[in-house]
C-alpha cells in the first residue's frame, strides 16, 4: 500500500469513529433530556502521531487534550491548531509549568494548591491569564491526584483569589473497576458539586466546564451532566505504547 492510500485509509477510519462517537454522545444527551450541543468532544492525543491528529482536526475536531508536556511540545509545530484548542489533561509537575504555560488554552489537571500557586506566580509574572479546571478525586483513590469533594469549595475560593488564574470548571477521572461495579455514583458526586458551586456564583469561579467521561464510560458521564468528554482510543484506536 502506498503512502497516499495509507493516509486515505487512516482518514476514513478516524472519520468513521468520530461520526459514531458524535452519534453516541448525541443519543446519550437526548436520553438524559439534554441538548447534544451541550456536550463537547475532546480528542485525546497521547501517543498519537501528528498526522492522525491532523486527520481528526480535518474531520471537525476543535479540541484536543494531551497528557504529557514534552510529548505535546514535541509535535505541536506539526499540528494544525489554527481553529483547534489544546488542553493539558495529564498530571503537571511544577517544574514543567514554564514549558507549557502559554502553549495550551487550558490546564484541566490542577490537582494541588502548590501547583495552583506556582501557575499563578508564573502567569502573573508574564502578565498572563491561565485558564484552569480543578481536578477532583471523586473516588478517593490513593493512586490518583486531585482534591477531595469534601473541601473543594474552600480550595476553590482560595485559588480563585490567586492572580493570573481563571477557574473554568471541574475535571475528574472515574475509578476503573475490575468487577461489574457502576461508575455513575462518582459522576453524580461531580454533577452535584458542579451544580452547587454554579448556583453560588462565586467570584472568579466560572462553572462552564464539567470534564468527565472517557472512551469506556462517556455515556454515563453525559447522563450525569458532563459538558466535555475526553475520547482517545474510541477515535484513534488502541495506542502503541
């Protein structure tokens, strides 16, 4: 198979996956009494080559998410991001802040006060505004980063006062169960937090985004009020690690 045939095949594969995922998102929204346009699709590009990412963008993807700073920076120049947002969704180490600040439109994975403080310090020094989501560890998993639901509002108010920071909403990664246990209770916790905080209209806290749901559980997340689902393997297929 020549290179052009291979490119065409890859484009068709991604295009078909995106069509199917958009239909499933729309149907999940309608079943929940929501409008499909309330839910935004993010293409997660961890370990995805630039050519495949550009295929997705050509198919209408207007938001990508990257897990690792160095991986994103290594392929950023090859990406056609003129009409596509890029978000950081993986754990961000404080020593990588200088590399990623200003390179993405939002950092979804702010999971500690220390990280928020350092982001604020760096953003204010550059006279920038850094859009962030606070990551919530809804399942109280020791292996995951994030704030606990119990003290989230207190933390939000503290971070909202930091210069250079603009809070846009919340993010979570639901637990992965080996047994047949539902994940929806954790999505319900997030939905309630999101709604409660939204109603209070706190200064510099805009609950515009509730980022939850991935390739294996996004329909449950949509049913629970997610406004942004993060899909990787469902679009690009299984990664080669």
